[in-house]
C-alpha cells in the first residue's frame, strides 16, 4: 500500500516522529464483542477536556438506559447519561485513569438491560443515509451532539460540539476524520472501520454539513489495508476521499495528520481551525451519526484490552463507567508475567494500579505489559545527544523542558513552550539516558497552570 499521496498537497508524512513496534497483531483480528452489563457503573463527573458536570439525579432515584444524569457546566463541557437502567446510589469519589480523584455518580443495575446483539444494533445497526443530509440545519447538528455528550473518543475527550459549531470568524473548508490509530497495541478504531464503517461515513457528512466544509478526508495509515478498503467501499458515491498516509508515530496527532495530508502547518499554540480544518476521530464520527439521526446519547464505547500480559486480547463494546478490572476478568485475567497496567497505550497512556478505576469516554484501551516489555535500564545523566529534539513532532526541546521542571524554573518552562507538548512520548522512547521526559513535562505543565491561577 503506497503512502505517498497523489490527490493531496501533503507528502503523506510529517517531520520527526518515531517507529515503535506496533504490536497490533495481538487484537487486530479479534472482532468486537459486546460485554455483558456490569452490576454497577461509576460515572466520573469529569470526563472531558472541560468543566465537570453537575449531577441531575439523587440517591435512590431510578434511571433508565440513556437518561440524563449530569448536565454540562458551561460551553466547554459534556453531559453524562446512564449506560444502563438502575438505581442511583450515594455520591462517590473515584480515580480517573490519569490518577486524579473526582466526584462520581454510582448506578446499581436493576431490571432488564439492553445487551448483546440488541445493544450492538441499537448503537451501530440500522440505516445510515449518505444522501439528503443537507436538510439538517448546521446549528441543530451541533446542538444534538452537545445534548448527546459526545467528546473526542480518540483520547483527547474535547467536547465535539465545540469543534463543529458554525464559526463566523474562521472558515472551515476541510473535515478530517482520523483513522490512523498510531498508538501501539490499540485497535478499537481499526475494528470500527471494519465493522461499523457506515455510521462513520454518515457522521463525517453531518460534521461537514455543520461546519460548512467542502472537503471530507479520512486519514488512515498504510499498515491498515483492510480498513482502507472498507472505508473506500462505505464512502463510494459521497465525494469523501481516503488519504493513505505513512505509518509513523504520532501520525494520529491532529496537527501531524493535517500536515501529512494538506501540507498546512498549525501554528505553535494554535488550533486546526486556524488553518481551516476540523479533525474528528472515526469513533466520534459514528457517535455523531447516532446522536443526530437517532437522538441517542453517548453511553458506550469500544475499548481494546491487549498486551502481552493479558490472557485473551479482545476488542470490547463496553458501557462508560465499567471498571477496568472487570474488563481484565472478562479477557481471562492477566498472565503470570504481567508487570504493568496502562489505561490507553504505552506511549501516551497512564500506568494505574486500582482495578476499580472506571472506563471514561476518553478510555480507548487497556494495555497489560509483561516484565520483558517494560524492561528499562536505570536512568542516567543527559548526554546531550539531541535525539529527543530530532524526534519531537512539535519542534520542542524536551530535555530543556524536563530540566526546567526538575529545577522548578517557571521562566524556562514558559520560554520552551511547555503547553505546546501533547505528551506523545517520542522523546522518552528514544532517550538513551532513560530520562522520564514525559512525566517531567507533565510536572512542568502543572506548575505553569498553577502559576496562572
């Protein structure tokens, strides 16, 4: 599969980046299974890159599948809905995959639950039109997405309605649907492109209608030929183009994907909107189609449970709020040599230890690594080799950011643009001194944000 683009201005790649082992083969060929409803879900009130939600239910209140349980607080926020029918329990505090403690709504399952094939059909089944979508008012599309509580399902969890809300000041000419899934091990987007291509296409068309974009492009890495063919078939007759880009990490980062396909450079500290592009993940596009056409909220998502430390790697359709421990149990548990649990993938994910940690809207996977997979030599002094600079896709100087964070030097943290780093992990992956660069950058960001308050 050729990665050099012929129909697009871009070269199919971007400057810098790395090539970590993909490890996709562990779960890539495993069809999505619908996990049975759990006895209880925990819904953190903060599940987006915005403000936390405000509870709308009380203890002992009965709720139905899909019912609103917490409303958005402000424009950059997303409401929460019950992923099962049951009884609301007392308010609890739970731990997010990134280790943050937040308030949450607990719901005890009660009564008949939608499950199995019926649940799959409710979310991804039915007809997904490719024509006649011009009848939908752009503002109404954004409002439907906001009511449904949809956020970016690729991991960023930014409220989707904010991205596609009609903008009079900045013109959008291109909708980019991100199917790269460059994070090692994880395969939920890949499986969705094979098993639920139709709603992805419909969601892309609706997003274009909302923003007024004339062009729709689906970017997919060239190591996913089956997904490329599946999306081409689904997009036939729509005018949507498939851009086959080079397999390289982090190709799935929106700024790098834009550069690879359109040859446009998002300015440092800027947004894709600044170059006329809106980027949305394939799973998010499918959720948009369901919200607009069926009026259904986001209650479930597809998650990969994978890695050398899991007995049976799987791709699962799971309710938001199910515990990560229940996913591990459903996949046969961990192997004897399992060493580390990561919410997400090994490059950008967060190591965690609490099996009660719930799946959130931004949880794309659960990776269990073995002792061999996490072997790492002892950290040594920076040798000033410059490799971290060579691979940084944002043209930053990671080692200087890390040094500034270690010495709590806010002036240097600002000078070297700490907030421009999106924590892809390329620097830490390539560092011969094994310096925990990403963790230090996160510390620097915390210091930067605290100083602004």
